[in-house]
């Protein structure tokens, strides 16, 4: 007896498969839509989670850079400089 899993019903408003493939291809230009389509779902999910997390960190760092000169007596600039110095030494 072979048991097949039923697909999980969509809750609406989710991305279509082609949009997900396109997003992966956007973040990782070495992949074409056809190549992404042939990847396992867990790999696609991991690639997207990683890209989104890195993009969020990049945006967070940009906000910190913009805001740091406006801190009390410019302490944010020193704090941010120290942070990036530590990151560069890793």
C-alpha cells in the first residue's frame, strides 16, 4: 500500500511558485529560473531565508550608519566603528 501526502492548502496571498523562483534568481544570479525549479524545496527555502536575513542585516547596518552621527555627542559613531572593527577581525 502506497500512501501519498496531500498538498498543504494555501492560505491565500502567498507567493506563486514562479515568483519564489524569480526571487531566488534575483538574490542568486548564477541560477536561472529553470535551475531553481529543479532544486529541492528545502534548498530554495534555505536560500531565501539566508538572502532575506542578510538583506535585513544590511539594511539595519545602513540605518545605524545614518543614525549614528545624531546620537548624544556622536557616541554612536564610536560604537559603530568599534563594532565594524570587531567584525573585520573575525
